[in-house]
C-alpha cells in the first residue's frame, strides 16, 4: 500500500511538472509572439496617429489658405470696385442725372455687395454716401437705386476714427436683416420698402426718417430720438422701444402687435405733439380708429357728368357704358326729366341698354385690418328702373381681388324688378384676408325683346363703399 501511494504521488508530481512546463512553454511562446509583433503594433499606431495629425494639419492649413485667399479676393473686389467707380465719377463724360450711367453703377454695386462681408459693405455705403449718390437731399434723378441690395449684418458704429453722420441716407428697398446703427445721426433718411427685421438702432437720431412699408419685426430702438418718424404701412410686430423718444409719429396701417409700447406712449396727450394714428393695430391686438371715408370715386356721377368723361370708371370691351344724366341740362330728354330725379345732387348714371363698368380700389391702407380677418365691406347705392320690364334690373358686384390678381371672390347687390324711381340698397360682406384690391362693377340688364313702350331706363346713384372693423360692431358682417 505504501509503495502504491509513493508511486501514485510520483506520477502526480510528474504530471504537475509536465503541465507546468507546458504552461511555461505557452507563456514563453506568446511572450515571444507579442514581443515580435509589438514593434509592428507600435509603428502602426504611430502611423495612424501621425496620419490623423498630418491630415488635420493639412486640413487646417487648407482652411487657413482658403480664408487667406478669400480675404485677399474680397479685398481685391473692394479695391477694384472703389477704383472703377471713382474713375467713372471723375470722368468728364459722367452725368449724375443720366439713368444709364447710374444703372451701370447700380449693377456693379449690387454685384460687389453680394461677394463682400459686412465690413466692406459698410465701407461701400459710406463711399456712395460721401459721393452724394445715396442721399435723399439731392434731386431724385441723381440718386442711386439700391433696391434689393444685401446689407445683412452690416454695422454702422460711431468710433474714434469715424463719426457715423448719415443724415438724408437714401436706402429704400434694401435687405438689412440684423443691421446695426449705433450712435448714428440718421435724420430725414429714407428706408422705405426695406426689410430690417431684427435691426438695432442704438442712441440714434432718427427725426423725420421714413420707414414706409418697411418690415421691422423684432427690431430694437434703444435710447433713440424718433420725433416725426413715418411708420406708414410698417410692420413693427414684437419690436422693442426702450428709453426712446416717440412723438409726432405717423402710424397709418401700422402693425404693432406684440411690441412693448404702451397705449399711453402711443396716444399722447393733446398738450404734446400727438402721434397720427389710423387703421393701426395696437400691441394688444385691438385696432385704432379705422378710416371711414367713402372709397368710390364719383359714385354719383356728380364730378364729370357735364363733360361725359368716364376717367373714374373703366369699361369692359364687350359691354356698353353707362350714360350720365344731369337734371339741369336743358338738352336732356323731357320724358326722362319727368320720370327720373337723382337721389342725391344733380346727376346720376342712366342706361336703356345692357351694360357694365368697373372701378378698382386699392385697399393697401387697410391691409393690417384685412389680414387680421376683421375687415368688413359696406356697399350701398340708390338703384331703380323706370317703366321696367319684369326682367330689367340693376346689379352691383364687388370683387375682392388678391395680391397676385389671380383669383377673387365676389358679392352682388341686386335691385329687384319692382316699382319706379330710386330705392336704397345696402349690403355687408367680410373682406377675404388676402384682398389687395376691390373692384366695384355696376351693371344693368335690359330685356331687349320687351314690347313695353319706351322710354325704359335703369339708373344708379350714390354708389358707396366703406371699410370698417366689424369686430368692434354688433353683428357678423352679413354672414
């Protein structure tokens, strides 16, 4: 038993030594393998790292080269522009009031502005201003038109090296998003029809400046003088007025929705120079007084009946036109005189045939009210037929034409065929929100086959169109 145990222990010991030698051999093998490939791995990692760093270096170098080349190119464009325009202005053949000469400068200016950054753009504006090409106080024929010029993010700032004195600056129609005027004198300037969203006017003098039909959404006026500024048709939505002097403003068809100006700032006491406000939406969404004037020109034939001049009314090619009737005209048919008496004044429109005329009324001065969906149209007229056939009648149609003049909706005021003499008719209708123009179209339909005795006439007098804010009235504007 003892011998077998010794033999068994000897076998186990030999097995352990063999396993140990095998493990040691494996370790030595993998150690040699790792040692042999380690330089390759290190070299590979180094190569990859070096390549990445080298590529990054080359990329940054290329980017820097591009930036340098771009800067040099912009400088070249700017210098070339200044040289070319200067030579042209100094040429003995150049005439400031020659539209073709100015058109050439405009083309070169717009091209240069498209390729230059904000700094060079401001330098070009100063250059043109100093050469009296973009000043409102020179004759209109000598002004350079920069409509459509891109002045986005340009800064005009008063500094120790340049005073920002630009009164009478003339820049209508420019695109000037995020533009900044800081410490500038801009009195009597013209920015009509431009896009100045998110612009900033800081410590500026803007007295009597015009922003007619200009977009100033999210703009900021900080510490500036706005005495007498014209904001007719201007979008001032979400605009900030901070520590700003406001009086004698023109606020016609102005949209101030969401701005921070209080009613007390807008509606000044009568002891001060009040703002002129009409057709304007206040910051809280309510509207000021709406211009209630009658919009139809010569709707009663009073202005031109003696001369039979239809300049206020157009005709459709296939239609006859209305005649004028003047009760004081001695040559007027006596039978017509005995049957017809104008509803107002001395004149009216008459016809004994089917006809149609029209008058187009541009309603851009009501655009803020119309786009808000609160505008209502009131159409009224005196209409009648004398000795009418049952099918004789007068129709006045109102067409609401959109901005592109591609489509319209319409509403008609129809006179029933009943009775002699004038009757008063009126109708309300909401104005579609995309309306740009209202076309008033009075017409008559006469039964040509009628056997009724003559004279047979239809007549219209005192055609009127009013626009008002129906949300401030009772009722639903005819709907």
